[in-house]
C-alpha cells in the first residue's frame, strides 16, 4: 500500500495515505472506510458500523465498519481490505473547487 501516516483522531488514531483517511482505531478496534459497493461485504461477515453514544441516542457512522476479524490475523487479507477502504475513501472525496478565471 505504501507509506501510511498515523494521526490523532478524536480518542483514537486515524490511518492516512496521500492525505486521505481510510481507517481509524478507536478503543482497540480497527474501522475501515466503506461505500455502497463494499458495505455488503462487511455486513456479510457480521461487521458492524462504528457507533458512539451521545446523551440523547446512539449515533451510527455508516461510512466506517469494523475490520473483519479474520483479516486481523492475515496480513495479506488485511492489506486487501485496507486497499478497498482506501479506494472507498478516495471515491468519497469531494472534487477540488476551481477558482474562477480572471
């Protein structure tokens, strides 16, 4: 995958490549970025989205799912999942705004 930066991310750490966060670790759990194409793969394996509690409710963050348990024990499988997560994160980026000419 190439170099990956580890940056502070709320109470955990974000994993960033080429300026794009594609995963984070929170309370010892690795969460990977998903999109509409990859989300079903995570759900088929029983992975759940990142969630946190507020004073009023529990908030689910549907764009990050916990990494499949089997992938955590297999570096090749983890690389494959992380590569998909990076592609999902890159696809979610908003295009840069162009300055008007003149």
